[in-house]
C-alpha cells in the first residue's frame, strides 16, 4: 500500500537506506528468535529493544517511501520482507501481552499502540482479533492503573483497525462490561477511568449497532459520570475532587461524540435536560472542562438548528459566552486565558451568527474540511486516539474515509500532479459527500428512534 513521503534522512539514497533498514530488521529478528530459544531471563532489556524496533520500523518506512514512487521489483521484495519482519515483531508483542511481568506487558501495549496508530493492519489483526481482545480483557481486569489505561487505548485503536464492522461490534460487546466497571469505580485509577470513558465513546461510535441498544447504554453511562459536575439544588457548583475535572472532560467529549448519532426524538430530550446545566458549568474552575462544555454547547445548538428546534434563553447563554471570550481574570494562568478566549470567541460567533470558522486538514494530495461543530468533534476524537497517525488513516483507512466522505483510498501515480482538481472543487466534493453521508446515517438513526 502506498505511503506518503514526509521527508528524507540526510543525503542517503532510498535504495541504500532500505538496505540499512533491512539489515537492522534482520538482526532484530535474530535477537528476538534468540530470546525465544532461552533468553527469557533478560526480558526487561529485550522488551525495550523490541518496542524500539517496531516503532523505528514505522517511522523509517513512512519517511522512506513516497506515494508517487514506482518501486522496482527489488524494492517490492524489500518491502515484502520488511512487512514480514514487522509482522513477526507484532506477533512477539501479542505474545508478550500474556507475560507475567507487568513491565513486559506495558512495553507490548505501547508497541501495539504505536503500530496501530501509524499504519493500517486490517488483514493482520482480523486473524488475531480474538487473541488480542482476550489479552486486553485480562489487562483491564487484573492489571494496574497504567496497564488498564494503556489497554483501553489499544482497544480503541483495535476497533478503528477493524473498520467498525461486525468484528468491532463483537469486540465492543465483549469488553464493554469491564470498561463500564472501571469507569464507574470511584476507587479505580483516574487515568484508567479517563481512558475507559474515551474507549466507550470511540468504540461505540465506530461499531454502532443498528438497534441502538449500545448507543443508549453508553450515553447513559457517560452522562452519569459528568453530571456529577452539575450544580446542586441551590445552584452552586460542587467542589471537584483531585482528578475529577479530567474525568468529566473525557466523559463529556465521549458523550458529545455519540450525540452526533442520536435521532431527533432523543436529541430533543437531551437538549432540555443538559443545555441549562451545561451553561452553569461554564463557571467551572478547570479551563479544559470549561472549554469542553463550551464546545458541547455549540454542538448541541448546531444539532438543534439542523432539526429546527428552538433553543431557549439564548440571550443568557450569549452573555456567559461573552464573559469567557473576553476573560481577563488575573487569577487564571495567562496561557489558559488565551486558549479559553480563542475557543469561546468561536463558540459565541457561531451562536450569534450561525457561522463556523472552517479548518482545512491536508494529508497526501487530499484535504478534508472541518466546517461544523459535529465534524470537529468527530475529527478531534480520532485525532486524540490516533495522534500523528490520523493523517495516515485519513489517507488509507476505509472507516475514516467513509466517515468524512472521502471515498475509496486513492491509487496515485505521477500524473496526479498534472491532473489535480482545484481546492475549491475538492472542498465542494468533500462537503457534499459529508452531507450525503449524514443523511444516510440519519435514516439509520431514525430506525433506532423507537428503541430510544
């Protein structure tokens, strides 16, 4: 599969660079085989080396190959050999998920996280999804907080790798109970609870069963988490415990991702229940939670306008947003004030003028335009999980390309540079495709309305 060339290392030629990489990979494989034959006592060092080998392969591969290159027969052999070497390393990482050493399991989880986020491995993972799911379930049930957090993140990436089909839905039904247990356990590690909240949102979003049962349950679970930040009967916000603003932020963002899937009947209930309470949460002491609340309010208002619902007390909401958009409170950090003002100026501008500040995301020779709050929430959710690999997945992953209306992955050659369509034409195509896909998903959501 073609990959985008992001740069060159020094002045080395591609052929010699590939040979060097291949030699390193062959020596790494020999060391891994040696470890299998009786050197398990040195697992701490070998695990770190294995993780480094897997990560370095992905970085060198992405830097050394261009989407517009036409490789020779020898280079194709090298690529195939490198692929086999990489799969051998990933198989070793999967084996290490069952190791008795917590350090070994953590190193394996980190290697898989890097691999899943930086490359598409659908065929490889489809054959091993049940094994990996079993290992992740074991880490979530018996691992420490750090291991639980890493396992939940890897599970989100696994669902993205599987493309949101029956395989992803099967895995989600398998691990949802343990993700729920950790999320709702007030004594669990806070980082693990945050990771489980994000995993519930993402995995439910990509696996979306048509009967809507998973969606309803996941929405309710996430609501129960962030609603503890709502004002009490006297109208006062509760004093947050250490770490809870981060948990509320993760749960609210995961919830708002799933709200984009709700039918109109459910959306009406959510607006009445949450919009007034969220407005009160704009006074939260935590800047990241305030920003998440502001973005969620903008998303809810946008969805309400699409369904032609009336948003009550709009003037009061605008006053609150103006205060935050011009906040000069010296008790808050300067960077926090700057970040907050930027976001809330956008939110206020949209509430008052129904105008969204468009953002363009480039990857390869393509672009996707983020031109709505719903689209931004979806993109931000994938970016948070995939990190720098989000552009690679936008280019090659059929799931993301379907979600953002990009069509099938492009097969490029040198003539592409001559025949590129204009930016404006691509923007119109992307917008039309996204709207068409939204309408199609709306038909599916309407089927779920009775369930909700």
